[in-house]
C-alpha cells in the first residue's frame, strides 16, 4: 500500500493536491493507495495512524513538502510516525526536498528524496522495495548510503504530460476543494504544463527544470476543463502552471475551446510574452473568461531586470505598456515585485515604490504583490548573497525555526544587507497601498468597507506619506484584510510551482 500525505499549508482556499493525484495516477491498479490531506482533516496524524494500522505491511508514505508551515508539520508528523512504525519507508518530494535534498536526508525519519517530477520515480521506487531494482538506477532519487554519505542519482527527465494518465479525481473528495473565490462560486485548479523556458535568477523553478517547458496539448487541457465543469459544476478555474502563456497558438486554442463553458479563469505569464500576442488573441482570452493574470514585473529598473536575468525584452517600459494593455482588455494584472537588492537595498525599494505608483496611475485595478529578494541556489545573485554572508540552514530543525519560516514567506530573507528599516519601509508602503487600493481577491470585504479603506488611505497615498500608518494597520486588522498572496496557497503540483507564491514559495516540483 502507498499512503500519500499532503500536510496542511493553507488557511483559506484549499487547492486540489495535484502533485499527489499525479503520483497516485501512476500507481493506480498496481498497488492500493489512499490520500490524507491535512487541509481537510481535523486530525491528520490520527488519520495517518488509522490508515497505516489498517494495512499490516504498508510499503511507503509519500509526503509532498513546501517550505514554511507545511515543512514544519511534515517534520513533526514524520518524526512521530517513523518512531511508531520504523519499518515504514518515508519518501519526501516537492519544492523543498528538490532544492534541499541533503537537509532532508540528515533527518533519520526521511528514507528517500524524490527530486523534480515523481510520476516515473515513484513506481521505480516501489520496484526497489520489492527487490526488483537498484537504488543507483532510479533517476531523480536521492538517498543516504550505509556509510552516511548522500547519493544523488542523475536528474529525472520532465515527463510529457500528454502521455500521463488522468488525475483520479473520483478517488478523493473533489467536492471538498470546490471553493468560492474572486473568480467564481465554484473554483477548482488544474496544471497544464511543466517548467518554464526562462531562467530568472531568483526562481526555484529554474533549479529543477533548467529552462525546459513541456505542455499538454490544447485539446487535452480543454477536455480536462470540460470534465471539471460537467462533473463538479465549476464556474472558475485556476491554472497553476509556472508560465501558462508561453505559446500564443496554444493559449488561443484553449481560450476558444473553453469559451462556451462560460467560466472565469486565472493563470501566470510574463508581461513581455503577452505583449507579443495579437489583439485577436487578447480578445479571445477576455471573451473566454480570463479575468486575472499573475505576472512577474519584479522591478522597474532595466539594470536590475538584467541582473535578474529576466531576458532582454522585459523592461520597465514593457511593464507599463502591459498595464495599459490589461486595462484596455479589462483583464486584471497581478504584478509581483522582488525588492531589496544590494548594493543599495533601500534605494532599490524606494525607486520601485515610485514605479508602482506609476503603474497605479495607468491601471488602478492592477494588483501589487511585494516580496523581498530571497536567495535561491542559482549562479549569479545567489553567489553574491553567499559572498556577503548568507547561508541556508543545514538541518530541518533549523529550517522549522520561526525565523526561517518567515524566510519562506519572502518577508524576511535573512540576507545581511536587509535591515529592520527596510522591512518597515516595505510593510508601511504595503499598508497604505492596501488601504487605498483594497484587493479584489478578498471577497469578504463589503462595498462599504472598500469605500472606507479608500478614503482612509487616500491622503497618505496621494502625498507619499508611508511612515508609521498605525491607523490604517489597525483598520485593516479589524477588517481581517487579506493580501492577494494570502488568499490560499496552491499546493505543490506535479512538477512545477505553486502559483503565486505566498507562504510556500514560488517553485514546487512534486
């Protein structure tokens, strides 16, 4: 038996555990399996114990792990389960283990780590446990040898999503994941591609996929959306691809194919890619129900964009032009920014805050999501951080410390050049921004509350008065205001990233 475990990660919108569904589809019919989702279960540890006890010889517990709270819970629960069931094989996969395999394997309760996509690795690992395969022959597998050293087999090739079995939605409580969101009253999620063809210097997706991108054919994606619409009555869908809009022809075909369903949808894109789309494609996307697009602006500085390796075609000018284009076609952009870069982190932050004001002048509906630069193990910017004194923790105990949990939310990057002054500046600006332009994604805010926010934040926004907005902070707290990235965190999907980041980071193979 294989037991899949999705530790709790979300407070708000619970997403389908697509990574585990992809793995389950690969073993369906070969071994019995069940899935425990900590986002649904009031006591997931007890549920795991019941499932393990129901099978005299369970083979494997497969756990998907992203940094932050999910890592904390996975660490605590797996430690307890291994102590009670020492013969159970525990394997971790997902964004965190893929980037930090040796950290995970230092814990005695983690037997194996699956790096990157696990759809082919997991069946081969089952063969290993049956005595029919050698560890060294399993691509994408990391393990602890008898002498205590760590072994990392060669990376697993990205699977062609068109050749993989469909997700076994009927085997889980899919209805429990249908949610009311900004997009619609019955929202589910799907993942239609793996990887991203770009190599941004701060993105963990690059570490795993090395600028490779493989996508479902448009017809397969359309069939999935139709199935979700027919079977569960969805009126909205989130595409959690790292970069849904790579191909204009594919995007146009999907838009045309799902338009008759009358659903709303959301996806992630690069602004310079979208600017190359024709007006006909923009119209087709809008008419098919595209309501919001998450796009990485990252910086208004051309020099900084070049340092980030965002590509020669994304500039401050293209970001502003994208804001105009989104407005013209009545699609809401979510622009994310990565701020606080050396050698002048405060100057970098202040320049981008003024750039954001320009975006709001062009497109007041644009959503703004702010992060501090958080190092990921890629050549260039990461090397600079290490040279300045940055170090990752070496054990899970250090990673689940409260300070490093905040690191995973990209609010406290633990880089030596970021000070409390910089964090306050960013928090103060964001407080004024959220008051003056309350996010559309917080559907609990009433029209009266929104009007009160705009009025309260108007003067500070107009004159750039960011300092110590205590009155606005108290008001937003009383309203239980949620920033866009707090509306729930997409689960670690089969291969790629968990969407818009937030607490769990922005790149997450399964």
